[in-house]
């Protein structure tokens, strides 16, 4: 395929796949509680995910080694196994929340009952994962997820206080809900960072680089897709924070349902805005459900050395294909049991941050190793940022669960 | 490097687990004094207030014609479903049922629930939407005052 077209589609799919139900919920509620004062976390998280996805893509392109292969090799069997279990638990919870989110949105579009829609979501996702090629899965769900740009248009339409937006880019103490306290501010900061740097994004991206048969020649393509795709994608998170500030805060509404976000788009653009928001969220959540289910199967295959990859037919990689199907099924059962998708995602986001340093450390070590990566090893900037974000994610991992407990799950 | 990776897991994992356990133990050991109870109650009342306010917002958007009939009906029923949980916690919570604020919160929450159910069954006519918006707005206002009073008691 033409390189320019590949680059263009890669960027668009990265933008369309940037937001999932966790980021949606935390961005809206961060804006509703703290105004624009957590915008700097979006910038920080975006630089972090760019830094580590670029490394993961580069290592995959040069060494053909995805993330869990490195974790097994560098952290050893026991520590690696604990990381695998934690990462796949987070994948399972995230996938369950996305399936619940899909059913809730589908219900508001069709009027059909919620529980059968959970089952329908499972069937549609399983069929798409089974029959569509990796390339088409990325395109269909990533490109249709782009309807979420309606939130960027709605944010501009709402006429935000640009001075407050600019001030929010500088780290500082909370504005807005003054009674909430620093612990709550820190909780939202950690959760927002986690929702942007979700570990499955790195697993999926590196595995996808191998699925797409990238080589060292694709390193620049990797860099541009990650930087532009994540950079533009982060504008969606900024727009959702803006919706929290401009639409939810004045009305005293905490976002508990995906439909709440759609109302923000409806306020700006009426029924067409509502429809665009619902379609965008539907495909963005579906894309995230597919990515998390595949990520869990990739992690298992890479850790245990099974043949893995969507490019391999089921007869050649039976355990890989069986694993994603089982993860998808378990996630569906979890949501069918009556758990609230937004409650599930709140826990999955907090536990996700705990797995980040365990995922990033082996990746950083190998990406910096000149004996292994030769001329493609990290330069000074990548190394500096890598160590900085390892320190930041380690601090966030240590603080995440205590903050969850202290703030009553972010309620106050 | 293999050793460094192992060392990394050896200190960081237990430290995260230890901090998590310590915070849970601290929470469990915290006394159930009136201020703590008021804080917990304020959170539950705050959830009811937020859902009532969202119902009002939905009804107002329905009046403006910016949402489809199906969205109006289904989103109202999703909010009503979510409202059951804090309402039940208020009814069965650890605070004393005879306290005036408990009953006031339950009454306001029940009025919101009734208005949301009406919104879910609404035929889309403007007077019905106006009625629902007014009822939900009134409940949200009452719950907001109750929440503020509980917040003050929790300090």
C-alpha cells in the first residue's frame, strides 16, 4: 500500500482508538470536579504513552519481540507471571466495562433491552474478531470511532474560557470543587494518567507492529503514527474535560453513564450531535473491547511461547484464538452478572496503573540496550523520558490503591 | 539485566501490596463517629442529587428537541436504574433511620425516581416533559441542600 495512505490511516485509527469508557468517564468527571486544572495530566500522560508506545513499536520492528516476550525474558518467570496475571485481570475488567458500555449506548439508540444487548455485543465482537483481518479491524473500529471528534467541535462551540484552559496546562493546585481536597485531586490525577497510559495500548501496539510485519525501515512510520495519533487523540480527552467543565459542572452532574457524554454533544448540535457522539462512542468502546481481548491473548501467547497472531489461522494458533474468545466470553459473563460498567472501569483504571511500571521497566531496559538494539537503541531524549515516566508511573502505582480507599472510590 | 528486572519486581510488588493493605486496614479501623457517618451520607445523597440533576437536564433537552424519543426514554430508564442503588443504601445504611435528614433524602430520592419513570414513559409532549423537569429540579435542589448540610456536619 502507498506509504502516505498507510501513514494517514494509521494516524486516523490511532486517534479514533484513543478514547475508551474509562478515559471518557474520568475526563468528564475530572472537568466537572476540578475545572481545567487537571489538563496538565493529559499532556503528561500523552507524552508518556508516546514515549513507551514508540519504544514498544521500535523494539517490535527491530527485534520482532513484543512486550510480554521481553517481560518473561527480563523479569524472570515468577515476577513475569505475576505481571501477566495482573495485566490480564486488568484486560478482563476493561473488556467487561467496554462491553457494558456498548450495550448501554446500543440501548439508547435502539430501545432494545440491556441484557440481550450485552449478548448481542459479544456475538458481534466475536464475529468481527474471527472474520475480519487485523488491518480491517483497526480501520473499521478506529475510523468509525472518529465520530467522537464531535466532542472537540462541541468544546469549541461551548466557548470555553481559553485563559483557564491555558492555566490548566501548568501543574497547580485544584480549582473548582474546593471542598474536595487534595486527596481527591490526586486520585483524579492518577486515574486520568492511567486512563491515557492504559497498559493494553502498549501490548496491542507492539503486537500490532508484528502483525503488520514492520521492519527497521518502519521506525519513522512508527514514530509519526504514535506522536501525531496520540497527540490529536489527546485532544478528545481535553474536549471531554471541557464538556465536564462547561456542561456538567454548572448542572451538578457526575457522569455515570455514556449517555451523559452524548447529552453534552446534543446541547451543542442537537440530534445530529447526539447521533455522532453515540456512534463514535459505540465504535470506540467496541475497538477497545477487541484490543483488550486480543491483548490478553497476545500476552499469554508471548509469555508462554505459543504461536500467536491474528495473521495465523486458528488451526496454526489454536490457543491464541481460544484465549481471546475465552476472555471475551468471561468479560460478557462478568457484565451479565449485574456489575455496573462504570464501577468496573473505575477499578480497572486504578489497577491498570499498578501494572504500568512492571510493563515499562523491561521495555525501557531493552530499548536502551545498544548491544541488542544497535543503532536503533534509545537516544538521550528517549532514555531521559523513559526513566522520568518510569519514576512517575511508579509513584502513581504506589499511590493508586491508597487514594482509591481514602477517597471512597473517588466519591469524596 | 535479568537480575535488575527481578530486583525491580521484588521490592516494588510487596511495597504496592503493603501500602494497599495498610490503607484498607486504616479504613476498617476508622471509628464510626458522627462526622464519618455524615461524610458517607453526604456521598450517597450527592449521588442522588447528581442523578436527579441529570434527569432534569435530559427532560430539558427533550423539551428543546435535541434528543430522539428513544434516547429520552432509554436514558431516563438507565438513570432511574442507577438511582435505585443510592436510594437503597440510604434506606438500609448504618445511619439512624429516624433522623429527619434520612427521611428527607429518601423522600426526595423517591420523588426523583417517580419523575424519571414518568420521563421514561413520556409521550414526548412538552407539558409532560416540563412537569418531569420541574419535579426533578425540585428534588435535586432539596438533595443539594441536604448534601451541603451533611458536608458541614462531617467537618
